[in-house]
C-alpha cells in the first residue's frame, strides 16, 4: 500500500514543465495540521507488524465488495489458515520478509540456516564495499540484523521469545534498521547483476540500474516489486512464495489463486531444509496490488 | 501557529550519535573538495563553508550551509539550508531552502553529509544562470513561520541543474 503523501488535496497545482522545482503551498495551517493528524492516526492504527489473524478477517474486508475476491479467499482458505498484516508504509515487503524469516528461525531453531545465511550476508557486505559504499553507511544495519539472528536462538542470555520478536518488529529502532539492512542487500544484489536486472528496470522506470537503486531501493518507504524480491531472495539464498490476490479471473470460469515462487539459484538454497521443502518456501507473502502481508499455511 | 519549527527538534539518539561521530572522523580524514567544516561542540548542527568550483558561475564565492540532524538520523534526512546570503540559483530560494530530491523523499541512509555536500556543489556547478526560482517570493512568504524545508512537499522535474 502506498502511504506516501497522497497527491495533493489542497489546491496548488504542479508545474509540469516548470524550470526545475515545484512545491505545494500550505496556505491554511489548520488544514495542514488536520491532514497530518489524519495521517498519523491512520499509521498508528496498524503496527509495523500486526497480530496473527484468522483468514476470515481477510474475507471480512470484502464482505460488501467484489464477489470474485471473496471466491478467491475461499480458495485461499483451503491452503492458508491465517494472515499477519503489515503496515502499508512502502516497506511492507521487507517488513513481512523480516518477520516471517526471523519467526521461522525462532520456531525451527534452525541454526544451520543461520550459519548458511551469514555467509551470504558477508558476501553482500563485500559487494557493497566493492561497489564503493562507505562502510560507515551500512555497518550499523548489518550489525543489528546479525544480532537478531543470534537472539532468536534459544538458551542464551540474549535469547528472545516469540513475544519479544513481535515487539521488536514493532519497535522502530529495530524494525526500520532491519528493513534498511534488506534495502542495502537488495541494492547491492541488483547492481552486482545489473546486466540481468537492466531490462526489467528499464521496463519499470526507464532509468539506469544505479539510479533505480538510489531512488527506488535505498530510500525507506519505496515500494518493492519483483525486481526487489528476486534480488533479495537471490542475495540471501532464501526462497519466497508470493500469493497474488487480485480481481483477475480466468475465462474458463473456475476461480484460482496464483502464486509465484522466487527460488534462488540452486547452490544457495538453505542446506538444512529437506528436498521437499526446497519446493515449498517457508516464507509466504500475500500480495494485493500495492501491498504485502504474511500468510500462514494450514 | 503551531507549525513545528526547527527549534523543537529532539536530541540525537545514541545510534545517530555514533553514526555522526563516524562521519565526522571520516570528514576530518578526507573532507570533500571545496568544503570546510570547523568542528564545534554541537554534533547536531554543522555549519559548513562551501567555495564555488573554479570555472563555474560561483567560482571563488563562499557560502555557508547549515546542516541539522534529526533524532533518528540517518533513518531521517538531515535538514540542509544555505545561510544568508544564499547563492543565486534556480533551485535555491532566498531563504536558503534547496530544492534537491536527496534532501527529502530520495534521502537514504546510504548517503552521508559528505555525499550531500558533493551533490549540492554539483548542483551549483551545473547552473547556467544566476537567478532565483520563479516562484521565490511566494514560496518564501509561505515559509514565514520558520517552517522547515522538510515540511514542504517538493516536486522534482529537472535532474540536470
């Protein structure tokens, strides 16, 4: 969901061909105050990462809406039991991935996966250095994420419970830093394989790969699409399933829900997971146009 | 009027402090060409001198940038304005506000004070005319309550200047 500033509601029109800059005036302080307090309320209603809810709560959203969506949610319910919502602040893909990944590690106590992913993280660190990023710009973000990886493993003084994981994912000083860590990793992965990503990026924005990373990957609040997901999944070696819920229907009449698995190249797959798991990513995100939430299988 | 002004800012968080210390050390080791920062005891506000690059409209002219760091730097962008008098430039308002995307929506923690300075100098250097933005007076009037440029909703059209 894009909760970037909604395009102006207070009158001032943009110069399309102006000599450079534009801005929108707030002539009326009261309107401005009011608008910003509405935004704040909207944002506060939903934490960065919500509670787990039954899938029926998703259906409830569409009760008076599109019948095809309700049909699709029924199909979805055959495979998925619950949903965990993320805040629609443009960081929802990264936030959903963060929670889902750390939750899996905590519940499975998957130390082998942690050892595996650390190798990829160090590879990302090197990639950033090689690309010319100053160490001081990214090291804090790497450190913080590595701490989270340690803390989900039980039996240590710093170990955290599931409840604490939820709290951290709602705490800006942890949550935003982890999101930014993923943005660095994603940016490095895209630039490292720029010849691969270039056609997709040109199709999206008509900018260079580097410019895309600077303007659409690295700033907080910039939304993710398949380029970001592919890059992050590849860089960390973590498969991700994205289930698509939209109004599209097939002509044959039957209602089905599509999904796409982002599978990193074979040698990077989690070594701890059995061969059957390789085909079933342990992270499943529900995509509705502009927004990602977390899904839990039955 | 209750618009939040720059004076109401909060102290730097611990992580912001650490990051700025590192940037300061890095700056002292290799300051960007054309810039001069005299270290003060206020880590949260840097006043930086910039000298126009040779061969540009601003050659040998000296201006001062005021950089204020928010509590959650670098997750939030620093506030960067030119101190009076601000250079005459199509993207710089007479109150010192700068229309440059990386200072607002396109800011990211991958940037530093140093990289921001370099972008601003490059913006100066590529200017072909010394003039204020067309809507300067209207904009400055709108900011009369000491509003931060970070509260303006900017639109960016021109990558070249």
